[in-house]
C-alpha cells in the first residue's frame, strides 16, 4: 500500500471523529433551540467567544468519551507494531490483518505506537482527572472559605494563614514532593486523600441540613440515602489494596483507582484548594454586607443557611468562571507532570508523557510531539475562551 497524502490523512481523521461531530451538532442544536430556558448556559450562545470555547471543550470531551469506548481509536494505544517506529503520518502497516486499521494516521512514536490513538486516549486521562479534581478543590475551598469570610476573627486568621503557607511553596516543587516514589511509599498522599475527600461529604450534609432543617420528615431520609451513597463512594475512592489505606473489603469496593492517578488527583486538589479558599473568602466578605443577607438574618435563618443559600448562589458567576480557568490550569499541570514523568505510569498515553517522548527526537521528527501539544493547547484555549464568554454574559445579569 502507498502512504497517504496530507489530504487523505485529514479526511480519514475527520471520518474517524464522526461520532464527535454528530454529538457536537446535536448538542449545539438542542442548546441553541432552548437557550432562553437554560439560564447562564443558554446565554453562553449569545457570545461568539463563548461558543467557540465551548465547542473546543466539548470536542475534546466527546472525543475522550467515544475514545474510551474505542469508537474513534484506530489501534491500541499501548501496542507496539513491528516496523512502525518513528514512521511518518499516513504510513501503512506492513502485514496488517483484515481486522486491523491499515494506517498510522499521525505516524508512530519511538516505541512504534500509534500517535493518533495515544492522543485520543490521552484526552480521556485529562477529562477524567482535571474537572473532577477541580470540583473537589472547589468543595474544599467553599467549605472552608465561606465560614472564614462570614465569621472572620480567629477562624479566618488561622485558615488564611494555612492557605498562605501552602501557596508559599512553588507549585512544581510541591507537585514533585507529593508524587515522588519515596513520598508515595510513606502513604502521605493516601492519608491526604482520606482527609480532603471528606469535604464533599461535609459540604453536601450541611447543604441539605440547612435547606430542610425545618422539615425533618424530608431531611432525615434524604440525608441517610445521600450520605450512605457518598460514604460508600468515599471509601471506594480512598481504599486501595496493598497501600497504607486498605479499609474496604474487595466485595464492597465499588471501583479501584490506580495509585498513580490517585496521587496526581490528590496533588491537584491540594494545590488548588487554597486559591479557591481565598476567592470564596473574598466573595463572602463582600456579599455578607448586602441587604438580602441582613434580611435573612432578620428572618432568623441560621449561619450555614445564609452562607450556602444566600451568599453562595450570588457568588456563582465568578466561581463558574474561575472553575473553567482552573480546569485549564489543572490540564497544564497534568501535562507538566506527565512531561517530567511524575505521578502517572510511564506507559500512560497522557499528553505530557507523549510530548516528552516526542521531544527527544524533535530535531528529526515533528510528528510525535506536535499532535499532543496542539491538543493540549486547543483544550486550554477552549477553556479560557469559555471562561471569557461566561464572564461576559454573567456581567450582563
């Protein structure tokens, strides 16, 4: 077989991404049809910048999801094919069987693995870790930032000092300390996960209790059901056989998180939480002086009700914008960790690892490092544009 031309490579890649295009068209069509009923999300489609950013982000989200189910990838991301080491894009496989895809669309890396499939699988690594880790960081930051800003005093002083202490460390150095094998062997990241992952449970418990404290017939069964599920998820998340935290029997463990991913996850949450705390604290200090907060206090509402149902909803605009930006920062941090070979397994298809492997031969071959670098750039750009669009529309409220 002859190698593919540039036009043929592009057409074949577009064809492989057909499920993503269908999902994008469906999402945009439905969203634009009902945008007047969808609040801030619907207003996003009045902003050209926001729409472009949202399109880039959802492109990678859908690509990651379909790639995880092998609907887009052409080869196994870890399989080495003889004779395909550092082959240029569009090179046909020698001796390919009928069931195999006949080409490496973006070429092969220095271990003869398909770069196109590794970029697609790498998107799944980012989509799994970055948004969820950022969400956990927000749970920690909100749970601590609201009372610090609302109550002030010694509590505010202590929490602010702790946050500033963590922020005083260089981020990369802090990551390096947390993910090095020697530190992991001590069990410190596992113990940190045990503490930090409690915060979502605390947040949901306080949220529901403050909302339904005057309706015990609704509150009690709701809390029992929700907390039961959350505690099971928490124990399944932190428990891993053979580590310092192995507290759940196999039959009760709902899922196993690989040790490397859990360490990276904990590191991201730990690094981002103090910044979120400072943002939430600042918003709480400002909003608690508003008239509607005074009205809630006059009605006899409790402090946590005021914080979670009066202050927090009115701080949602800046927090949503910061969430999008922080997912972008987290994506860059994941890429940085992968580039330096920290945290994730060496064979991981994450974009940072793929860029690092490709840059060793950058003076000879561009194709191993360029696709994951462009993927990382486009996703972070999309998140920044999405944040700009959300900020623009939230200011109009």
